[in-house]
């Protein structure tokens, strides 16, 4: 089966959560049966390096023909450049890319866009094809789309995509329900797929020994959908550390650290660097607990509700206690409660976090059964299992 994977983000193991998830989900595809369409240039794909063996199977599109300069005039020239770029985009027929798709002749298209530009390009390149399209959404990023010309176009394209195609892929049931309701669409079948993991290279089982300085690790980006909760948690750790040795270690890309360090460094947050994916689980296993966060801000409500984060299955594989600081309605917390595989601190009040977290630190040995439960939950998310589910699902979708 020949598969076209469309989306702004490419498969790449050592990049962000979306890139890693795409790689883990679709790396069963033979390179000769794969074609990827991405916003990332081939030059940058080669620089990334962790897209192999698919790098040369990608083709790139460019939506913005004029780059917006970053200087003191940005806010003045940006609206004009945006209008020019949008005009040029509408005029561009992208003939070469369409020909590439036609020559490849895919049996099925998986469309996974995470930005408005990706959705616009989906419509530009794929709307006239009769090939089955499977929409795959990982996050509800769309709720922040502006109510303007582009925003209305994006809404209409997504609605048409979901209504026209009866087979969907979603990161979780919560997100599927949100989108079905918002866009008034009803699929024939939804496959819920989360970041799968390879169980064969997990840290070895060993008796947990508490560190002299209690180490809590966080791996991943700190976007607005994570940050307010992380920031409150960091304040709590800083207070606890005054009475007992406690550390909060952040593993993320350097650009993320540079963005947030002015706020986090004074709180004692330690930057651990950016870990290659193959090292993540062994490194996290050196900690005492692993932190996952979701925003308490009402503006991020649907994001917290519908988005089960990539890192949660990687945390389960790392065999350390998962601590979620998030609202009670967060998808992360639902997963943890359903699988009894971690601790949920459902407040952003710093003093309450201190109380709850101190209890965990003081009694950490009493929580180790949750680590076992987390590992056991991964049987449903092994690469072998998930790849088989996807292949069967694609076969059904192409027979419709």
C-alpha cells in the first residue's frame, strides 16, 4: 500500500512531540511506499538528520513567499506582508507538487496538519483528488483560529475534510468528540492512536532507591498549553527545596530554554539539555519522578481536555513515578486515573502543590505500584500493536 503523509511537520525522532509521534506511528512504511509533503525544506530535513530513511521521500511546499523581518518595524509591515503572501498563495497552482503526488499515485492519504498554513495547503493540493483521505488530529489547535478571512477558510476546510471522509484518526476519544461536535461531522470509524513505544529497549527493572536530592524531570516543550502549570509547579519545588533537597530538571530544545529561562532560572530550574530520543527513557529513569503539565487557563480549556500529550507513553516506558499537574478535566489526568498509573495534583495554587508534592516525596516508596501499572498499560501502546492497528485501519479505509 502506497501512503502519502501530508502535514506541516515531518516525521523526525529528535525533534518535537508531533515529529516524534509521527515517526513512531508510521515508521513501519517502506520508504518506496511513502511520500511525505511538509513545510520544512529538504535542506533543513537533511540538517535534522533524524528523518531517515525518509528524508529523500519528502517534498516541500512554501506558503509564505515573503519572509517577515524581525525588527522594530515588524508590527507595522507584518499585516501588509501577510496580505501579499495570502494573495500569492491563492494565485499559485503548485503544479509541480501536484504532479509529484499524481506520479506517486497513493492508495491513501493521511492528512495531519497542526497549523492554519497546513490546512490551507491540504485544500490546495488534495481537495480535487478521489483518493481516500484520513484526517489525523493530535491537538485542538484550531480553537484559537481568528475569526477573519483566513480563519473562516480554515474552519470551512476542516469541516469539509471531516464531513467528506468517514475514517478518522485522533490522538484520543476526547479530541474526537470535541471535533465531531464543533464541525457537525460524524465518522464511520475512528482509530485512536497515541505515541507508540518500543518496549524492547526500556530501562531494566531494578529496585527503586530514592535520590539524596529528589529529582523531578520534565521532558518536552513549554508552550502556553503547558507553561502556567509548569511555572506554578516550579515555584512549589523552589519552596520545598529550602527545607529538603529537591530539583526540577528540564530537558528541552535550547530555543525553548532560552525563551523561558528568565522566568525559570531564578526558581532554581535546572536545564538538562536536549536529549536525542534514543536516550530519553534511560535518562529519565535516573530521576525520582516525571512531571507532565496542562494549562489551567480557561483559554486553553479544549487543548487540555482533548490533547493527550506525547510524553505520557514515553514516561510510562521510563519506569518512574508520573506526576501530573493539571486541571481535573485534562486528558492527561483521565489517562492516569483510568490506568491508575500516576499522581494527579489538580491545582495551580502553589501552597497546595507544596502540600501535595511534599506528601509524595516523603512517601515515594508507597507509590511504586503506580510505576508498575504505568509499564503494564504500555502493552496497548507497543509499536508492534499500534502499527498492526494502523495497517488494518488503512485497509478498511481504502475498501470503502
